[in-house]
C-alpha cells in the first residue's frame, strides 16, 4: 500500500493477513518502490517464510531531498518481524562495498 506523497520519492507499507485473509495488520513501513508501483520485495522460492525487502531508512529527509537511503531487511517468519541485513565486507572480486554497516 503506497503511503508517500505524490511528489515525494515513493514507498509504502506491507500488510500481513491472518490465515484466511480476513484481518490485516502492519508488517513494516517505508518499503521502497518505484514510480510504476514495483516494490523491492523478494520471496525466497522453496524457503517458507523467508523474504527480503529494501526499506527507505530516511523517509523524513527523503521527502525534502528526494534522495532515498535504502536498507535491506530479511524476515524468517513470513513478515512477523524484520531484521537488518549486514553487508559483506567484500564482493566476489575482493572489492569493498560502498556500505559497511547495517545502522539506521
């Protein structure tokens, strides 16, 4: 569900339902999406309950600056809780990543 202002960078909220889809609750806020509505959400095929998302870690600042800072999160319980993903120190070629922390 999109919750950002029309002229602001886009993000939304993921809702989680009960087993028969009659009640919905908040899973996580500020999930990144683009102007066309595509959300940074990836469910892991064959691994029940595990998904990855990118959240906008600076929603208040991004509204003004139009620059989103993203943070990757993972769930192991079908969206019940989300944890920050700590980036690896180097890529497969031994190059350092621009990010080095899971803070914010």
